[in-house]
C-alpha cells in the first residue's frame, strides 16, 4: 500500500484575512474555485506515492534532522512578494510567490539526502525550490484577466508537517501525520 506524502509549512490563521482580501479582488475579475484556507500550505518537498513500509523511517529521519540541526528549525520569517498565475509563464493556478529562503532550501536538501542515503524511493523533483502557496487551480486557461499584484507581506511560519494527501473532489484533503514545531531553542 502507498501513501501520497509531502512535507510542508501550514499557513497560519493570521494570514487568512489577507488572503481572503486578495481572493475577493480577483473574484471581481472572474469566477475562481478557491482552495479552502485551511488547506493552504507552503510545500517544501513533494514525496509522491511512497510505500507505507517506509513511513516510520521517513518520520525518524526528519526527527533526527530536527534534533541534530536545531539551528535550521527556528520560525521562518518569510516575505510574500506577489500574487500571480503559476507556475511561472503558465496560467494553470493562482499562486502567492515568496522570496527565496536559504534555510528552507537546506532543510529540503537535507531531507532529500537522508531519503537517498536510506534508499527510500520517492518522486524526485528536478527543478529548484520555488516557494509559493497555491490558492486555486484553474480549469479554463483562455482569456484570463491580469491579476498580478506586487505584495510586501512579512509572515512567520512556525511548523513543518508531514502530510498525507487524499485526492478528492472538489479539493484534495490533507491529514497531518507528524508535526515539528519551529521554536527558538
């Protein structure tokens, strides 16, 4: 049996009103089926379908990283720079884009290194980490209005979760398998 897994930072409830305001602005231009606010997250590493027999080892590896590299697991001060279509140069979704963050990149790379060393098969991504939050998946990609808006939101994310994803209609459902609090040690 396999589970569809990913590692992500959940959006804190304090960001919900700002996101809701952006969604309202875009709704004035065209109808969008928004992802529920409680589902919003910043994906760090998508693992894909992983054999359930590896689940405990994946948790142990992230636990070990969390304990041994405490300096990496402090709350993240991140900056949201814009809302626009995503991925870049495509119009399949609506994203909040972030500035790059070196610490998040290192955590992702360290998790990948542990998975590879322990020969855990997962869906490897060939592209660089592009920090974003997906707000909506679009069904119609034709004649979309301009929605790009520069933002300068400073946010703090204080948790990293290992999620299982269930592909359901109208939206995927996410279940937290394990959570790691980000704190000043």
